[in-house]
């Protein structure tokens, strides 16, 4: 089968968060299963060019319609970890993808709408006829709309679309001129059963369009699939997801075990695995040295997160203080896009400067994240909502015990040490329900108490988490079933 991944991110060359990991890990696994996979990305200037092999121009002067004009594009191809990627760059004063970063620009919707039209135009003119286009999140939601409203008639006849929702907090709600930009007719599409936003009848909801026009829609865990159909977590899209229930499901993400494997990880000083957990000790020491924490036998509580509303930033701030109050060591690695949140954490960083047991690194640093996972004992994940969450899965692979809120994919992967109905061998962390400081504090106290007073049980929790197969094998086969189900032949 020929699968075209269309995405705003692909790790490690263009990653802002978990979406990049998923596109990379799933594509690699599909290739390993003998499928033909190509990934289509914007040609950002911020791409990690050093990690792209054999980059070359494959198309110049691709005319992509834009309102009643067109913009010339250039398409390059290159290999990333054996995956063939195409990079679409616009040659116009808009400099859509020459902004030094992936997201956060005032015209993000225009940029990605343009990308959607450009990808289809490239497929059409280069003779590509994927069996399935797999799109991700709001940025690529216009692909199925354009395909069914326009490109099927132009020649992409038997192409079908699988659309994955990674985060309903970003739906792409914008003015209707976005439709005119890509050549679609607002009068036809601005209806309650198509692209009209459920809350604002004058606005377009791009994610809703992706849901309506795709052949199959999934989100990234079964629990989040249920939550977004049945609770406020749907953020206004509950109705449309219910309407399209027959083509909707949850597929739990995997993690790439070539990247996230403590036995082979090149970024950590001492390899270890579930059978040789003692190897973790050298990594704990290395982490303390790297961050300038004192070498003291205290539990290391970590945070590795985008510092975003979704991740429960107010509880993270409380958790940092509480870990210190409980005489633990604290290592935070986080980056904030929102200036208010960035300022809050910058102040916290200032306040904790020089503290022997507390270090906040406010940056995006992939390598340091490996060392933190390898050295930490526990990780805080107090998310307000969590479609799947890779952090807890990576952490557990490295013998880190998650302290997480019971939502979305966290509820599907973390099983409470004390209160789970699962056998002890499957329990691997601590959960809390209420979005309150006291609920987080109680879970932290249970975890820290076990670490201090029953180290042999704590070790067993670590091992339970490490033993679970979280590779892409199973999810990739589930996606293949979906693709086979929707493809034409
Ligand atoms: N400052 C930093 N430095 C280095 N690395 C950092 C970092 N901050 C975060 N990371 C890394 O980024 C990834 C985060 O993945 P998540 O799935 O937890 O979150 P995200 O919300 O971005 O993804 C969204 O999409 C994914 C994929 O579907 C869903 O799992 C998730 O629930 C949804 O919110 C992890 O690999 C983590 O190690």
C-alpha cells in the first residue's frame, strides 16, 4: 500500500511536540511492515538540515493557486532515517515557511492552508496516487476537504483519507476567507454539517472539516476518543464526532524504541534495562552533575513538558514547590510559547536559582530530555487533558514512575500502585482525579513515601513500567487495518 503522511511536524527534523514523534515512529514502522510511505512537510527554514540525507530539488515552478492568483513553489526531497520526505517551499513575499519556527505566527492558518493545497497540487502534477493520505491535526485538515471538493475530479480519484486528531485544543477556527484562499466556496461549505464552527456561525472550523470529509477519523487513545465524544473535552466538537461515530475510533500511540531505549541510548552515560536497573544509578549521578544539583540520596522528581495550559501549568508550579518541600530534588525541562506562562516560569527559575536541589531548564532540548528520563525517579504529568501523552510512556521505559492525572491516554497507560483493579505486575504509577493542588500533593506523597520506605516495591513499579511493549508494532498494524478498510482496491 502507498501511504502519504501529510503533517506539520516530523521528528527529528521538524518537531514541536508529540505529533512529530508520532509521524516519525509510525512512518518507520509502516516501512518496516513493507508499506510504501512518503512524508510531506512544509520546507521550513528551521528544519534540522543536518539530519536530512541526499536532499535534492524534485520540482520547480509548481503553480499553487492562492486566491485569484498563484504562488510558485519548489519541492525538495530527502531521506530522514530511511523515510522519504518532501519539503514544499513557497517562492513568494509571504515567506510562509521562512519564519525560524514551526508555529506561533499570526498567519498560521494561511500558511498551513496554503501547504494543504500545495501538497495536493504536487501529488496531482507529479503523478502520485496514494491509496491513503494520512493527515494530522488542524494544520492539514483542508486536505480531505480539497480532495473531495476538487482534486478527486481533477484526477486523485481513488485516494482516501485517514485523519488523526492529536489535540482538540487547537482546531483552527478562522474567518471564511481561508476557504477563498484555497479555492473553496464558502457558500457551499459554511453549513452546520460541514465547516461552520459550532460556537461561532461566522467562523470556519478546519478540524471539523477534516472530521466531516475524511473516510476515517481517529484520536490517539481509546479513553480520549470516549472523552471527546461524551464530555466537555470535545471542546465543541462532541456533536460532530457523535454524528460521525461510525468512522471514528481511538488508536493508542506507540513510542519509537530505536530512539527511546535505555539499553542502547547514546545520549545517556550508562545503559540499563529492567533486568539491570542498577545501571540507572550512574545516570542519576550524571543528571545531578549536569544540572548542578548536589549529590545527595534524595528522589529526583522530573518534569519534561511543553509549558502549555493543557499540561496543567498551575499544578506544575505547585508540584515544583511541593517536591522541594518534601525534600526531593527537582529537574524541569520545559518550553513555553505563551509569553505569560514563559514569564511565570522565568520568575520561578530566578527564585530557585542556586537552590541545591532544584533546577529549571527553560528550553527545548532533546538530548537533555534523554538524560532526565534516564536519571529521574518520578515524573509529574498533571495534565488538564491529554490525548495520549508520550512523556509517561517514554518515562516508564526508563524506569521513571509517573504521577499523572487520570485523563485521556494517561488513564489508558498508567495504573495506580494502590488503587488499580489490575494485578500488581501491571501497576506502574500514581494517579489523581481532581484538578487541585491537594490531589496532586496526595499522589506525590504516596509515591515519595514508597520510594523512601519501601524501595523494593518502588523498584517493582519501575520494572512493571519498563516491561510493557510500547513499540509501534501494534498501533501500526491497527492503522494498516484502518487503511485497508477505507482504501478503494
Ligand atoms: N522542553 C522539551 N525539551 C525536549 N523534549 C521535550 C520538551 N517538551 C516536551 N518534549 C518531548 O515532546 C514530546 C511530548 O509528547 P506528548 O505526547 O507528551 O505531548 P504533546 O502535547 O506535544 O503532543 C500531542 O500529540 C501527542 C501525539 O499524538 C499526544 O500524545 C499528546 O497527548 C498531545 O497533546 C515527548 O517526546 C517529550 O519528551
